């Protein structure tokens, strides 16, 4: 029978392990909530009010045949490349469900991915992203080169439907900030 000769050391080790687990949980990546100051679920009016503080210019608003409201603009923030943006409010619902950021330079892939990893943590395992890639690629306007996915794993139900998807194409990148539950 094994004897514990230093129970205080064992207890201290358990406390240290718990403290490390708690600290790493506190430093855990954040769940996607939207893009910059525009949060999922916000009205189009509220998003339009936030665009100036987010340094989005050349804003236009249109409605599609499917009653989606689209706000297009261009991010012109200091020390960041100009990026075309699209805010989507689906099917007559005045709730932000999708923001797409179009990055014009494929060679920025590594830096864009690094920024997303810094904010959202490690992306999905390759097999999961590959499965999603196979499901979605046929519906894309052009054949994507790759897909990397973050999110969908929050503690609350609303977080489980929120994702960030980095797509690479031949001549640009797109990052989608998506709340799938607002497309119902």
C-alpha cells in the first residue's frame, strides 16, 4: 500500500493545477460576437451608427430580391490594409447575422490567420474544417483554396452557432463573421 508522506504537498499541487486551469480558462479565446463594434443581432440602424467609429467609409445600403438588407463599406483604418466589408441582415429580419471582410491580397493569409488565432484561439481540427469545406464549396461563386474555422464551441447556446471562417481564393481572402442562428 502506498503511503502519502506529504499530503500538504499533494494538496498544494492540486491547488496549483486548479489555479493553472482557471488561469488558462480566464485567458481562453473569445467567442465571436460580431465584427469590430457591430455585434450580432444589432439593427441595421445601430450598425450604420457605428460604422464611422469603426473607420468604415463609402457606405451603401441595398436590399436583395430575397429581402436581405446589405450594407457595403470599406474599412480605412490606420495601419491596416483597405478592406471591403459587407454586413448582412437576412430575409427581412433587422438583425445583423453576417459580416464578410474581403482582403485583396492572398499573400496576407498568414498575418490574417495569426490575427484571428490571437483573438479566437486555435482553429478547428483539420478534419472538421475539411468536412465543412466539402459541404460549402459547391455553393461558392468560385472554387476556394482553403477554409479555416473558429468558434461554435461556446458555453451558451447562442455561442454555439457563431463562427469565424477564413476562406482563401486565387486572388483574395474573405473572413466571415457568422451567427447561424440568425439565419433561421
